[in-house]
């Protein structure tokens, strides 16, 4: 039975310049908290251009801030507005600040980027701390190779912000997968703020009103590129495997993702038309339902997909990207050692018969639950308990003292 936290408010910030990962993680946390606590309201600040495509529970809402996108050279540009980047960033910072000032959250949860995009949440963090709000940074289980992350955080002047403006750092994973900020040479005043929550088990939506985009008349493997913006090489490798191995017995359903470039999407759709046991579609906002019906999954291994694999307990083959970040590669290597998944490194020649053999082995692969790792999917329960402790009157008094 849900407990009551009347009039309590949580504000979640997700910069979401591209892709689906940050938004889906924040939405998952918001939904689990309002399910646990009656009277609690959660507002999500997001720059995702497709946030309106998702359903939100009662007492969860969002504010869409102007979008930006990172170019291949690492620079940002405005996504939807024909104005320069500086003006867009000024608008974003103003919307974030004034939304926070009006909403008056008890907890401000920042996803992944400690200072926000181009430092846009620093003034909000300062204002909210002065008002007694609890500022929390939420990090994935793996961030990046430590040398690159150290240089990035030093450039963005992250360490002093972590030390002075944040109360806690939540790591959405387990220590068995390593410390995401190990090797950054941060002082104990920062590292002592870390709590490992466990992975964020995914709530599988009700399929009562779901219109299936495809038929399920036979078992299939789901191939998903997440948002799809960086999934071209993986999808091409899988399709080439089916083109090369005409005797592949495992039917595949491929979801390219809404951010895959249209030219590549069309090429993949054309190629799949010639393959009798491969179907392809662009996007489904309830991809968890597709995953649930699949007997195995092939994916790139972003954080949210990894959590869905664990939640649904599906045998999975991970093909991680290693640029511009090594996050997916590190996660795949560590989770394979723990017996949770199998992986292929796309850095080599991407032999189609190697992929075909790996897909062919999936029906015999052990499920993640066979690894028997305690607390693996305890993330939502542990976050709910931390939130309850934060919002108790005695906790508030000690924080603001």
C-alpha cells in the first residue's frame, strides 16, 4: 500500500540533447516514486524533442525546454529554433531557474550532468540549496573511461560544484560493476556522498490499449538500436548476418529508433524486404512490450536497454559502441564477466558470419537471473527509501541546520 508524502515535490532535470536514455531513466524514477507515495508530485525538465510521445502517470508532468543537439565536431546548435546557441542556452537556463523557483521542490535530482548543459543548472542549484532543497546527482553505473571523464569534469569545473552544491550522489547500479567516478582523484568529501542504489527495474506498461506494430505468430529476437542516432553500424551488421546466413532459423524484428537518419532507415527497410525472417519498424513508445514478447534481445547496451534486459530476464547479445564514450563497452565487458549477457565488439571487421553465429547461440544462452547477484534490481526501492528519509521532518531539520 502506498504511503503518503502530502505536498512533497521533486524536480528532475534531464538535459536530453539527443537520444532517449536520459528521459526514459527520469520517467522511470518519477513513475516509481508517485506509485510509492501518494501526494508526491514530480516535474521533469527535459530538452527531448519527443517527450510528448510518452505517457505520464498522474502527479508526473514535464516542462519542455528548447532543444539543442550535439554536432559531430562536439559543438552544440539549436534544434528547433532558428536562433543562435547563446540565446537558446539563455532561454533554457531562465526556464530551468524560474520553474524551480516557482515549483519549490523538496528534492532536485539532476541526471548525469552535474552542472547541466553548458553549466545551465548551476544557478538553480545555488538558489535551491539556499532554500533548503536537497540537491542530488544521479549517475549511471558507468560514465566513461576515467581519463576522458576526468578531463571533461575539470573543463566543466564539476568538482567544486559536487563539493559545495550537492548533498548526495546516487549511482544507479551496483559496486560489482565498479565505481563510475573511480580514477578521477576526487576528495573524500565528494566520494563519501555516493550511494549505490542497484539497477532501475523497468515497469512494463499495460498492453490493453497497445496496438501491436507487428504480428507475433512465431518466436522472435528483438534487435533494438535505442534512439537510433548511433545505431547504424549495429543494424547493418545484423542485417548482413541474415543476408549471409540464409539458413538462420531465428526470426528477427528490428527497431531502428526515431533518431536514425532517414536515408539509412530507408536503406535498411529496403534490404529487410528481401529477407523472409526479418521485419523492421522505426519506433514504438512501448518497446518494453516488444521486448517482453521476444525470447532474446540484440542491442547496443545503453543503460536503459540494459535495465530492461535485466527486468525482463532475457538472454541478450550486446554490441556496444565505444565512441564518443566508452560507457557501453565498459558496461558490456563487466556484465559479460558477471554472466549477465554476451557481447561482440564492433571495433573489428564486423564479420557477418560471426554475428550470425552469435545470434544462433542466443536460444541456449543463460538468462541474467542465473548469475544470482543480490540486489541487482533494487534501484527503485532503495531510491524510494532514501526519499522517505529525506522528507521526514527530522531529516529536513538536519539538512537545513
